């Protein structure tokens, strides 16, 4: 993977980062990273903001622009939107709901089969994270107190979900049904609402 691609992936996963942080993660000099960042800004992929610190000069942090986000796959978004429109035109909203339910059931069956041998919540979520990562969601799992956070730094169906919000609700339904009523799944961040990632908090029911 080229250095530019690595930088894009790091910023996509971690959000706004400094040149020094990128240099440490990539094993490069700060000057070398800054040259890449400047070139990527010139190409319209990155923008920066200066963050004030207690001592010294402000630290420059770099983030993806809209064009930068477009470098990541959207699972043939235009085709998906066209298909959604066609289904609504031919079968109406009720027909579209049936298609979404069928997709939900198929995905749920696939995930259930994958976690059937998992003995605890963490093992289930680690398997689910692996599945979502393989599907292009740039997924990761972290522990936060008594909860787990399933983080998706990218949404490969984002373009379609913007036109059909029921797809997003379907994703959350899948997670909740998969983990049963023993756990609560709450979406705390949402790409469609303008946030940089989708985050799901999974907590055991009292």
C-alpha cells in the first residue's frame, strides 16, 4: 500500500490527526509526512485545522474532505440508488420494505451461523467485527467500561442509505436481534447525520 493510501486509511479510522502522530505510526519523518499531507491538500483530499495547546504553537490536525471520503468504496452507490428507485416505482414503498426485510433476514442468518460457537459476548462481537470489516465497514471493537463499542469508520452503503434511511435502521435491527434481548444496542454516532463514523454501544441489560 502506498504512503498516501496508508495516510488516508489512518485518518479515516482515527479522525483528525497531526503530522507527528502519522509519522510515528508510519515510521517516517515528520517532514516527509508533511510533504505528503501538503500534496494531498493540494489534491483536495485533506483539510487542516490548528488546535491550540497549553504550551507552544497550535498543533495542525488533518482531516478528510468530502473528496477524501470518496476515495473509499461505496459498494456501487449509484447502482444501489437506481435499484431502490426502481423497486419503489414498480412495487411501491411496501415492496421496498419487503426487499429490505429479506436482506435483513439473510444477513442475520449469515451472522448467526458465524457466531453460533462463540461462548460469550466478547467472542460474538469480535466475530461480528471481523465480518463487518470484511464487508468494507472498516470496523473495530473497543471496551468502554461495562460496555463494548462496535465502531464502523466507513459505510459502504452510505449513498444508498442516504436515499433509503430504512437500510440504516435495518443494520441496527440486525445487531439487536443477533445479540438477543440480553443486551442493549444503542447507536451513538451516525455517518448519515454528518458524523465521521457509526458507533454502536453494546451493554448487558440489567
